[in-house]
C-alpha cells in the first residue's frame, strides 16, 4: 500500500494533466461533493457520467456545467441494483465507459445513540454507502476490465478510520468501505486500481447534520473540488489498495 500523498501540488497537477481528457463516473452528483467535483472536472475538459436521485438537481447541474452536451447526467439510485444496471447499459451505448469511478453517493444518520437509531435510518446508510458502492462495482468493474484500465475511487471518511459518538451507522459504513476497497484491490487484474479516499472535512449538508452551525467553519465544496480533482486525476496503479486523504 502506498503512503498518503497530498491532494494538490505541482507534481500532482502535472500527473493529472498528462493523462489527457478522461471519462469520470460520479455517483451522487446532484449536490455536495459530487456536484462540485463534476463542475471542476468539466471545467478541466473531462467528460462526466453522473447520477443522482433528484431530476431537479440534475437539471440545475446541467444548466451550470461546462459543455453540457459532452456529459451524461441521469437519474439513478445506487441503492437499486437494477437502476445501476441501466446506468451501465446507457454508458456503454453512449460509448462513455468510465476511465475513473468516484463512488461518492452517501448519506448519514441523524445524530443518535446506536441503540436509538431507527431501523429504517440504519438501513438507509447501509443501503446507500455500502450496497450502493457494491452495485456500482458489480456493473462497472467488468466494463473496465474489458477496457483493461481504470481507477476506482471509493469515498471513505475520517470516520472510516476512527469513530465518533452518535454516528455509528455512518462510521460502520465507512469502515466497511475501507475493507471492501482493500479486498477489491487484491482482486483486480493488471491495469486497474482501487483506492479508498477520505475527502477531509468539508462543509456539506451531511456535515451540518452532525456539527450544526459549526460546519460553516470548514472548507466549502468549491474550495475542496480543485484539490480533489487534481488528486483523483493523478492517481495511478501504484496507489492500488491505498487509503488516502484529499
């Protein structure tokens, strides 16, 4: 496993630029980190295949994104295996099989003691954060194997490497992403790599859910996105199995 490397810097920027335009699949693209990352990658000339559950939010993104005709933004729910299967089929038909996958779609439980978290809230976290990631891998990794190249980025969290009170379902899901990614990295054939990436602490709706008004003290998605884009685009096969942080 490689040592952590910074999210920015001239060397990372050079590596990112050297690879040329790529097609990047981002789940949960309609808001938060996914939306900001999509806008940044499009600004840099990359093609985005993006999915989210809100058609309204996707229309808003499409209205703002650079060169909208280059991208494929569509409603899909990663919790549904059949929905992800349709997304993969559409990507193949459009000749937009991704070079990079960013499994970003995620949710968090409302702050609560573990034994007081309603079953439906726990299910939502597991179904989105763990099963949703697995659904994407199930349908897109074979396409990457066929192309014989691809970088898979599964978004983890600082709470996937530590723990906090009242967010046990979320912590459990992100610890699961760390383990899933390391296992996947051992299974991938030559030409592919899987990385668990913590975005760091960013002011999003999810952070507000945990921190309340204190979330405003942290970096915005707009500040985060250029650093994240540079780091993701500079990832290589040498990073296979790594746990990194933007």
